C-alpha cells in the first residue's frame, strides 16, 4: 500500500474508532497536540474530544465515505474527506450529516499522525 492509500485508510480507521468509542485507537492516530475545529468554530484538544466521545456528547453510528483525497509534501500531508455520518451530538437526535473534514498530517518518527482537522458540511 502506498502512502496515500495508507493515509486514506487512517481516515477510515479514525471514523471506526469514533463509532466504536475506541479512545486508545483514536489517540494512536492523532498527535498529542491534535486540535479539532468544529463547524461551530469551537476548537477542542485531543483530550477534550476524547472526553466528549466517551461521555456521550458525540455519538457516531456509521460513516459512509463519498470522497477521500490526499496530497503529500515530504513529511506533511493534507486529507479532505467527505462522509455521510449518522450521529447524535450535544443531546440531539440522530441525524445524517454530510461532513467534510480537512485534515493536516505530519510524519513523526516514521509514523503519520493527524495534527489538526476542521469540520464543515458539503
């Protein structure tokens, strides 16, 4: 598997970890200083997002990936993923969201890690 395909699989794995509430798996895919910028503009750290995932603030049930694109420049990469996600967040009912995630990644000690992401809709 080439690096682009590997990073695309990381994106699929990230969603699987969120659906399964697998904090350890999620934590292994993202850098220690990872941040997520929600579509509301709220910025969360890795720890804050994992806490929300485990406490039930963020509940993900499925993700169907419509498009995943990756560009690599040395030890830096960008990924844009477009996925239809069935989720219930902030105490609201289940809804299917057309979520776009724009991610930056870095290769650290030979391993790719997500460093930041910004969520929007498409």
